[in-house]
């Protein structure tokens, strides 16, 4: 880059900072006015650095994954304490890739095949379960417990069959599920464990005397960087693991199903691009165009990753703010425990809360819908616990009618209560 071009670039980046100060900062720092200001359940929190990174990336005009993506993957893995991180275009894609990696023939007898079973819950977000069904495996739904709204571990053995290959669960609104019990169950039965960590980035769990971040205890963890989450790229997600083979499989499914692991724009990383035999292809067929899986194109753009690099620097403060705001709500609403089941952290955990769950008790004198309508009418955003009970939704109509495609263990009584009586408030990271 010439001196003139570098000077022009710095001028543009300085103007970007000025624009943030002029346009965005005043809106972000506007004083809260009780009864008038809207209380959002979540939202993006940023400053000039995110915008500067975004413009810097756009000036390079590298339109796919590049240097910012590589930087984020390295720094995010370091933050979590794992070996490998792969960026993708959303948290839902992260869940898809985490699951599909476990279907690879390269895993031998441990691979998940159509008709195999995966233990999960129905009280959550649909894309934790969708990859199981889309592939042709069978989700086995276990009920949850209150107040954590996480899996009822007493039913794990009942859910187990000779077809069970994995457990795939989310940490509900940042509150870890009972990882000690679930991991011991998976280890004892040689099952894969996928942690959907999309709502729990920064949550920690003490296992065998060691505190670890959720998402790093199972075989694979996933994150989402959609704007309401703990940090954002706009869209974006990540998959992480300590297993080098799973890392290769995740990247293969993400990058068209190819066998080659060269980053975009680089050739012959292996040094043997034209000297290998694959399938029934001619010897020496270009390794960059050898496909070992039926994959996708789910990469992140470098512009998204550029925003993520700035957000990652703020992540510890975001986590601290969410914990503080959750505790403020918990203390302030404690006098209403006769009417609401209020949230509690899972034993041996330190949640990085995504939201504040409230479940209306029986004989509370008010319904969930009345409470939600009152809050919304007064400018306070609310949300359901996502699907409530996923199997009640139209996407399950055909499977319910045909009575196949999924299995339920001992009914979903608590899940149904959540569907009827539970909502949540934000504890945004400001």
C-alpha cells in the first residue's frame, strides 16, 4: 500500500470514529426515562471500534473469510481454553455442523447413522433439534425440571436404547445443565455430547474440582453471535472442540464437503496437492476439489469477523454486566416468589445469564399471558422460552399424525407447563 493510500485509509477510519460519536453514541447514552424508555430484552452493544474494524475490512474488499476470521478463531479458542475454533455464518449453522460432523464415515462405528437416536429436550430453540430430524436420526425427548428448565437427568437411563449415539442439549438461557451427570452418562455409554452453548457464552461449571467454560466439556460446543447474544457479529456462529479429527470434519462440512483443509486463498498446504489417491478418482486429482462429505457453504465473511474481534475484547465486561443485572432482578423480585417460580443457578455452576426466567405458579391470581401483555403494554419486552414444547408446533404435525420420527420419554409435563406459564425478561449486557 502506498503512503497516499495508507493516509487516505486512516482518514476514512478517523471519520468513521467521528460518525460513531455523532450518530450512535448519543443514542446509546440517552438517559433512561421511567415509563417512557423501552426496556429491550436484548440488543447490540458496541462503540467506534466495531465500526472501524468493519470499515477496515470493507476497504480490503476480501469478501469471504480472511485475516479477521483467523484472528477471531485463534483468540476465541484461547478465551475458552480449547484447541480449535471454526467460525460459521450463524449459531444454527454451528449446531448443524456440530451434528453433521458426527455422521462422517471417518468416525467408523461411532458415526451417527439415519435411524440412530439422540437424546435432547423439547423445551428450547428448534435448531438444537432440527439437524437430528433433517438427517434422519431420531430425537428422544426428555422432560426438564424447574427452576433451571434444564434436562431431568433422572430420565437419562430411561431414554437410553441400543440405538442411542449422542446427547445434544442447550444450556437454558445461560444456566448450565447438570454437566457432571450428563457427561458421566455419555462416558459410560460411549455417547457423543454436543453442548449448544449459544445462550451461555461465559458460563462456567466446576467439574472434578476444575472450573471450565460451558461448551468445552462435551466433545463439541457451539456459539451464536446474533445481536441479542452475549456478543455479536450481526450474524455468525462458532463451533469448538479439542479433537483434531472433529475439527477437520467440521471444517469439511462447512466448506462444501471438501477433503482439503487449505484456507481460502491458499493452495497446497499439505504439500501433496497432486499426489494422492481418493476414491475412484484418477491418481493425483487436485486435492482442492476432492469431496469426502456432502457438505455446505456456511463460512463467515471477514467483515462479520472484524466486528467479532472488537466485541471479543469487551466480552468479559458483557458477562459481568449480565450477571449483575440478573442478580438485581433476582433480588428485586424475591418478594414475589409466592406467585412466580424464579430462576436458580444449577449446582456447581456460575451462569453467564442470557435472560431472567419467570414461571407463573398455580393459583397465582394471574396468567402468563396477562402478565406478558401488561409488561409489553408498558414498554418492557418479554420472550417465551423459545418453542416452549417443540413437539406441539406445526413442524411436528406430520410426525405426530404418523407417530414416528421421534420418541418421548415419560411425557413432557414440565415442558408443557413452561409452554403455558413461562416467560423471560432481558438482562442485557449494558
